[in-house]
């Protein structure tokens, strides 16, 4: 079974994440940050990974700890669920259009975390959500899932569209990368024999 459950509890947050890589994209998000929940819904829906996220954080301070720690917990859950990565495609990429926005994503479930990021936002906030937190989430996700992740804005003028296109592009790329390739059987997709 390619699923995992992770709990992360600190003085700032208490987060539980459950994932099923072979799901249908079912999403149950409750972080207390409305826009972030909407983005996590997109991540689940378009990756076809069932995700449940329950977070209680110090939102009276700001959203930063909740968003970053959710990325950490989700990254750890993805790493645990994919296991040794036997039989997976490993790589995924997507060019995702959303109205004025076009965002590209390329990723490798390499075990070597790296975030290549070029996603400038025209606005500092989407509603009350700080757009800097989009990068913080993906930095935490890539680090703790062991993903080489490149996200780039080709064009865009609306910050909501840019953020949503980024989450959807990463989701579609993850969907491709975690798929089991029947031609590979149980082989690890690396000439090294390990990832």
C-alpha cells in the first residue's frame, strides 16, 4: 500500500497529514488558512493523491508556521508513501495554463532536494494570504520529500492565477512521477540501483 500518515507537533503547530498515492484526488483540508486550503485541494485533485490535512497553528502570529510545517509534514508523508520508489516513473513535468498565467514545473523524485524557483508575484497578498508563503510551502515540501523541483513563471499578471497554476503544475507533475510503470516492474528507476 502506497500510503502514509504523519503527525508533526511543535510549540507552534500541531499537524496531521494522511496521503494515499493510489487515490482519486479526494481532499479534506482544514488548516485554518482559507486560501491555502484551496491550494491544497488543487494539489490533491490534480495529482490524484488522496490527502487529508488537519492543522492547528499559531495563526494569531501569522500563517507562516502553519504553511511551512504543513509542507514539512506533507513532504515526509509523500517520502514515506513512495518508499524505495520501485517501479515509478520518477520524473514529471507540466506546463499549466490558467487564464493569464502559464507556469511550468519539472520534478525528479531523486531523494536529492532542490528548489529552483522563479515565480514572482505582482501582489504581496491574495486576500489575506502572503504570497511569499507559496515558496515557503514548496521549499519545505521539496526538502522533506526529497524532490528536485523546478517551478517557473512563463507569464502572468494575476497573483491568484499564478499561485493556483503553480500548485496545479506541481500536482500534475507529481501525478506523472509517482505512477507505476508496468514495463519497469519493481525496478528502482536509477542506474545506481537506489534513490
